[in-house]
C-alpha cells in the first residue's frame, strides 16, 4: 500500500496521499458521490482540481505527521507558478486509485 508520495508545492517538498479520508473530504467539498470519482479524469473542473490537490496534501501531511497550513488560494498560486503541479498530483491520484489487488494463494 502506498503510504504517501512527495511532490514539490510552492518550492517545498510536501507529502500527498489520496486515501479514503481524502476522497471523502473531496466528495463532501465538491458535492459528488464516490461513484463519480472515476469520471474525474475527463470531467475535472478547476475548483475540483484545487480541492483534489488540497485534500491530497492535507491527507499526506496527516499521514506523514507534519503540519499542514496551505489554503486553496495558496495552492492556486502554486499552480500558477508550476504548470506541472496539477499533472503531478493527478499522477499520484491515479496511482492511488490503480493499486493492484492482492490475489489469494490458490488452495492445494
């Protein structure tokens, strides 16, 4: 299981994680259902992108045991400065969604 990954945001390495807590917060903030998460790659609007990064960073900080104090506007500023921030965060999001399931050993 992926604990968290590190991405650079606003010139600083920060943990990012998209566990169930982050996904729940994202669904609550964006008023969407869990079943709609699979559609995000094609239908992600700007507010959802900011919120997705925000909850991922917040969950990453929680998992890493570090303080988190970035606001959504600050994340927007970081996205203005680094055009690769959104693709990097979405790559991490995809990795968390695509974790292979462990297969049980066949009984003999």
